[in-house]
C-alpha cells in the first residue's frame, strides 16, 4: 500500500483561477461555497494524483490509503461540485499535486466491500507471518512468567517426563513394544497433573494479559512490536484502544478455543490458519469478538 498522503483539507479551486473567479458574478461564488459545504461522503474514489488505482476519501481530505481499482468505471461528478472541478493535475517537484490541483471525487462512494488486504475504511490488514511473529513474542512472555511462578510444577513435570522417556527407551532396548495406555502412564508417571496445571495457568494468564493490553492500547506487546492493532470490524481509524467489552470477548474467545483444543486437537491450528483463506483475515476469536487486526503506518504509531 502506498504511503502517499495529502495533508490538505477539503479540495478547492486552483490558485491560478482565483482572478477569474473574482471576475465572475456573486451567484457563481455562492455556488462554489455551497459545493464545498456539501462534500461527498467517505469512500473509495479514483486517485486524484492520476494513478491507476483508487484513493480513500475520509469525508474531509484524501488519505494515504490506495488500492487497485476493481474495474475501470467512469467517475461522475455531482452538479453541486462541478464548479470545483480543476483542470488536469500538474505534478510538482516532490511528485504530488499542489493543494489547488486536487480533484473532488464523485458523491457516490464504492458500495462494494473492501478487497483482500484492507478494511472497509482503507487500513491494511496485518499479514499472516506478522501475526505469527507477534503470537510467538506473546507466548514467550507469558510462558516465562508462568514457569517462573510455578517452578515446582515445572520441576515435577520435567522429572516425571524424563522417567517416562527412560522407561520407554528401556522397553525398546529389551525388544519390547512400550505400552502407551494413558491410565497406566498416568498411574506410573506423574507428569500429567503438573502439565495440566501449567497449561491451565498459561491459558488464564494469556487471557488476562490479552484483555488488559487490548483494552489499554488495542494490542499485545507482540502486536505493538510488529506495529499491529486490534480493531472492531472495518473500523481501522479506531485503533487507539479496543472497547472493554470487545476486548473481553476476544480474550474469552481465545481461551475457549484453547480449552476446546484439549479435546479437538485441530481447533487451535485451524483458528491460526484461518487468516490465510478468510477474506477478513480473522481467527476464530476474531469472529467471536467481531475484530480484525491491522498494520499501523509508522507515522500513526506512537511507538515509532
């Protein structure tokens, strides 16, 4: 996605037309004022910089967000804004049109949903590998905290698991096939209980951590590092913090997926793979909470 940005407000007449505009009647000036007061609504429009794609208009100014045009369509200009239509834009030395050369988009926004890779209001959705990296960072943080807090359970689980592996190796060395009966293993080797405690503690700690971070700044530590934010569906502009109830729903949704994964061992992998083929790039906990994950541009990220 391009980083081009127009910092001006509503489009207006070219500066070199001012003298001609002053020579026109008062009725013409009134029409111009009326046109500026009735700017078109937010939506995707042909790029005023002359590019082949479309640029997002936020209702008051052009944004930096670009996307490919779905199909070539002639843009219509409302009569109320016809007086504001400038001549073909001229390029300045920095490659951007001057403020007076910006085109006013048509008053009819694109009603179609956003294409793959962006929200309805033009923010780039986070890529899958970026989300994987953030998940690994968060896993390491919470795993270290849990293991440091439950050091006794970690020691017991490691000791009992080592005993189990030694027994299995002895069975193989003796030419026997190790019996992997769960009840026998649980009664002879006591690593299942401490492992269950550790897993439960991790799920609870991760859910609490996600809730606090999302409600405070719309991102976990891993997501902050990777310049990502969690937003309500299609509301990329609202990426400063996630509403408390939505943050709670997302944290609980994640914990439910992890709990059911103990019985359906493919549930978590399916959830994390869903952004690869799901149009809005949502996991199961995103679907439960009605959220999406976006990549925040550097100039909008207070951490950069």
